[in-house]
């Protein structure tokens, strides 16, 4: 699908940010660098189970992975679907992802703006994944992404979104620079209500939504115990996972 992808405009806000924040060192040395506390194996497995639940992959699916980074989710889901294309605005990400996917026949990566999907045919995709992506874009760009996803999805197709939850106490501390600092590039960590307001601009059906706890040792246990407590539960909802469906045509 590379020939369909729109080349990146390095002068656009997104293109400039990609060049500054998302170079080769970021993908090789920082992203998903295993750490017993911040980025442990449990975190990756919990996210993967959420992806499977939201996407519900089948062997006939054509899948787009938006903001595919170094290709982790695209490569992992490839054996379960017909074809998957990862799209990312960072040239460094695409180079690394293609290298990692060299032996995977049905996955490809394109350097392009994942909010516009220029060149992707209307109603040509069954499933779209946006995993750890929407927090990297502002509302205007997210609205563009939702419109583009609507255009390229087939009737009944799904859009799966996995993102930090703004109500969690960790995100609240980051937002006020108290003890913790926000991750560079996380320009718009949102509440579920803020996301749902953007979803409402199209007649999406929310077919699944749920929260995940953190996987921080000990602290994750608090999330699991307290996330459903009335009044304070939002403070312990670490990740928001939502599957949107384009309604089936009559």
C-alpha cells in the first residue's frame, strides 16, 4: 500500500513534531524499552488482550494500524488477518518497522499522515487500530482521523482506540507537573467524555468500552480494587479502550 500513501509534509505541525520527537533513537532506545516498573511484560500482554477484544480479528480482515510506530501491534496481529498496513508519520519508525517485519508476508508499512489516509480507497478496510496514538494529536487532527476512518471503513467495520485515561491520578499529576512529568508528545490526554464528544460528530456505534489498570507493581492492585468504586473510580482507570463501529448499511 506504499504507493497510496501521501508523502509527509515536514513543514506541517505534525511533520515537524515527528522530526523532533520521533527519531531513530526514540524507537530503538526508548519506545517499549522493557523496565520492571514502567514498561513490564504484563503491560504489553494486557494491551494485546485489549487489542484482540476490541478488533476481533478474522482471517479475512484488511487492517490499518494508525500511528504504527515500530510496528509492534501490526506485526503481532498479522498472522490473524488477511493483510495489515501500518501508517506512521515518522520516517525512522517506518524504516525500523519494515526491518522487523521483513519475514512477515502480509504486513507492510507506509510513511504517511495517519489522520488523513490520503490515497486509501473508500470502504476498503475492515478494521482500524489506533493503539497509543490519539494522545499524540490535537482535537482538530483527531476529528480528521475519525472522518478518515469513517471514509475508508467498510460498512460494519471497526475502529479500536487504546489511550491513557485523563481521569487517572497519574495523568492528573502529570497535567499539573506534580511529582511526575508528562511524556513528550502526549499533547492531548483526554477523558472518556471528551473522546465521546468527538465520536458524536459521526453516527458511530460504541460496541465495546472498558478500562484497564496500570501494571505498576502494587499500584496496579489499587487500580483493580478501586476503579469501580462510585465517586473515586475514575482516579484508578489507567487506560481507556473503546471499539467504534461504522453502522451496517441498510
